């Protein structure tokens, strides 16, 4: 089974408070550990940008569950490709909240200062997540 990377953007639902993020991360970490999925989730209070890496089947299956989750909407697939090596092997789901440092990083890859993952090229989204990874605690 091939190793695959999936990157998507989504928008937090109106009725969901940012404090629900802890529930999302608990669920993500639990399922991802079981499924050998690794990745990162960036959240700026409005939008999510997430990368999942793992077996093609498990990544697909997880994305199908994500599509059903009404805590976010407007999921747009930015990238789905076979890869030879994981970029985030140490994180079942590394969480990166918006910060002064993350703002500086996303400006490098975005046409506008305000973060909008729907306007990112797929390669920019990936490169941006790689740089944001450096903000994760060891
Ligand atoms: P169940 O836990 O049985 O839940 C069924 C549905 O109920 C869910 O799909 C959701 O719509 C809803 N739900 C569940 N808990 C809550 C709650 N506390 N508040 C409101 N609604 C709720 N899952 C992963 O496995 N890996 C990930 O990396 C991952 N990342 C996520 C990133 C984001 C931005 C979001 C919003 C969700 C993420 N999830 C992730 C969660 C995923 O969508 C599913 O909820 C989770 O995988 C559990 O699936 P399940 O079928 O066991 O659902």
C-alpha cells in the first residue's frame, strides 16, 4: 500500500467555538495513532489547513470521515499524492495555532496578509506547513 499525502483547507463552522479544538485534536490523535497517520493541523481561528500522511487507504478513509464532520465546512482538497517519505513522522497530529511567527511564515507563501488557505497553491501549502512545523514543540 503506497504512502500518500493529503492536504486540504476548510472553514470552522459558525456554531463551533475555538475551544472545541481540544476535542478535535483528541479524536484526531486517537484515530491517527491507530491508523499510522501522521501530520499537522494549522488553525487561525477561521480556517484549517491540514496535512495527513499515511497509507493511501487510511488517508482516504480519514478524509471521508472529515468530510462528514460538521465542525468544519467547505473542504477543498489541495493535494493528494504518493510520497516516498513522511514530512511529519513525529506527530500523530501536530497542532499549530496562529501566532506572530506563523503570520510571518504564511505571508511568505500567500498573496495577501490575511491567511486564506483556499488561495494557496498546493506546493505553497506544503512548503508553508513544513516551515510551520518548526514552531511545534519537540
Ligand atoms: P464519531 O466520534 O463517532 O463522531 C461522529 C460525528 O459526530 C463526527 O464526524 C462529527 O461530525 C461529530 N462529532 C464528534 N464529536 C463531536 C464533538 N465533540 N462536537 C461536535 N460534533 C462532534 N479525525 C481523524 O481521525 N484524524 C484527523 O487527523 C482529524 N482531523 C480533524 C481535523 C478537523 C479540522 C476536524 C473538524 C476534525 C478532525 N478529525 C480527525 C475528526 C473526524 O472528523 C472525526 O470526527 C473522527 O475521525 C471520529 O470519527 P468517527 O466516525 O469515530 O466519529
